[in-house]
C-alpha cells in the first residue's frame, strides 16, 4: 500500500481550490482534465474522472464475458473475427 499524500488547500470566494502539485501528479491530472468528487459523510474523495468512469464500467461489465461464453483470449479473437465478417457482409 502506498503512503497517502496529505496536504491542505484554501477555499476561495467562489468555492475554488488549487490542488497541490503532488496530488495532481498522483492523479495524473493536467490542465483542463475533469475530476469526480464523491462525498461520503464528512469526507470527499476526488478522482480523475477518466479513471472513475473506467472503474464504473468495469464494475458494470463484471461477469458479462462469462455469460457470453467468453473464457479465453481465443474466444475473444473468434468473436472479433465473427463481428468483422458480419460488418463486411453488410
């Protein structure tokens, strides 16, 4: 487990804060990136929105491959071939 980064930020008049550089780096945030804020009781979790979206997608898709009969890389490749053949036949 990694060591947490603990830092402070001041809330400005319009509710804006500046994320400390170490935290921006850890979250791989650049100018213009979006963040997701999750409020749980008396704390806020801040996540890179792209990472949050991927985690939610993975959670939603959990078990779907098994339901579709996909159990190996070969099954995935066969499915891709079938879909490509179907698209080419349209």
